[in-house]
């Protein structure tokens, strides 16, 4: 069930990203409202997806008692924070 949800989210994110990319590729600037709506659709889909992953995947990895899983989680969390910091 969760796998289907994540796959659906990925497809939705690809779709809204494609819509945004198409607007940005126009030779004439799109209407501001059209561009804003596309940006919001992309950001909203991405944030919802990340919230689901946080709740159902990352929190379980963080609290897993196995040292190798905790080590993997710490490494990926550190990498994610570095990438996030690059954009803030």
C-alpha cells in the first residue's frame, strides 16, 4: 500500500515538474498567475511527498535498533542537510 502511494506521488511530481518545465520553455513569458500556479503545484506535491516519507520511512529508520541501519540513516540525514543548506 505505501509503495503504491510513493510511486503515485513520484508520478504526480514528475507530471507537475513537466508542466512547470514546459511553461519555462515558452518563447513568450507565461502569465504570472499561470507560473505561480505551476510553481505551487510542484512545491505542494513535493512537500506532501516528503512529509509522507518522513512519517513512514525516515522516522522508522531513525529509531531502528540495528547499528548498520542507524549508521545509514545518519549518513543520509547528513547528506540531505548539506544539500538543503546549499539552497537556503
